[in-house]
C-alpha cells in the first residue's frame, strides 16, 4: 500500500499543480531529513569491503556512477538510480572496522567558489535559492557573508563543512582522505586499495566552471579570512593531507 502511494505521488512530479508541487517538495525534504539523520552520506561495496563517504562537490557524482556500474555491471538508466545503492547506518559504523573507508576532500576556498558558480552564476540549484537568502546575480562577497551566517546544522549539504561528513563525535571515521585536486593520481590508488585492477575511467559528470583565475580575482584578503573562519576545521584537516 505504501509503495503504491509513493508510486502515485511520483507520477505527479511534473505536475503544474501547486498542491502536488508542495506535496512532492514535502516528501523529498522528509526523505532527505530521515536519511541524513540515520545514514552516512556513503556507499558500501560489500564485495570489496569498502565504504566511500561522499562529500558534495568533490567528484561524488562521478564516483557514484562508477560504483553503480561496478556493482550492477551496467550504466544507470537515469542519474537518480545511483541513490538506490546501499548506505551505512550511522549506528553500525563500528561493525565495519576492517573495511577500507575513504573520502575525497577539496580545498575549501575552491569548493565554496564552485558553490557560488553552481548556485548563483549557472543557476543550477533552484531549491537552494528558494530555501536560503541567496539571489541570482549577488556578488561573491555577499554570497560568502550569507554562507558564513548559516550554521552547519542549518546548511545545505553543498556548503556544509566537509568534516561533518566524515567525523563521529569529533573523530574521523575514514582511513584514507584523498585530495580532490590530486584526483588524477588518487583515483587509481583508491581503486587498487579496493582490489580493482581493471580500473574504469572516472566520468566527469558535473564539471565545475570555477577556474583558478576567478579565484584569484574574487578572493580578497577579507573574504579569505571569512571563509577560513567558517571552515577552519576543514582547513586543518585538508592542510595536514599530503
């Protein structure tokens, strides 16, 4: 019965009705809230005794698609299919002590700049604009000020502190952290640690348009200080990586 109701609501996803739009939005938010509360943003690959902890805007979409193809031996028919793969319950993380647990971290400066392009310039996240005090065309400085005024508890996952995805009561739950900026080198190393010799190509699903030049132009000393204070714990972890 529940599955029938869920299926019926999903069929109304593209409806122009305000009622159905509101109901689907509520359903999506409730589902996301439940998942975030009880599950790690993760994927468990039982055959390889591996758990990947995902941090948004660190090639997570590319890894999800790659692992889907490895597990299912086929390409996903639509991108959302990758979210059907098994996650790890937060309360069960201790049961996987002998698993290889890894994540990808990104330079917090670059990551936030990528968010700015994603939300404000490319207009790819209408939901974020709707749910937070951002607006199209706002300056990078204005954007940073808004982000810095929002706590991690209230943040969207895309600009939430990276360490919150990989720590439990202040302790890291991963064995290996790779730098996003070194992904070309790190990706084959990760695959080999998993025991995968025939390494598939990592697809470039959502390429960031934020370039080094823009970072230099947009990041004044004042803005850099604001971002550093907002993501201080992330910088501490990131700067310790080789």
